[in-house]
C-alpha cells in the first residue's frame, strides 16, 4: 500500500508546528474524543 500526501502552506511559514505538553494540556477541551 502506498500513500501520496500533498501539503500546502503559506510561503515563509513552517509546514508543521510542534507543540509541547503544556500547550496540549491547555487545548485539551478542543481535541477530539477517542472512541472505544
């Protein structure tokens, strides 16, 4: 199986932005809930 990914972003801005554990905790109310 193969996947092709196309990512677009604004020129001069990073493609991905990594966040630390503190920011993930602050945004916990905005994340999706895992289904069992």
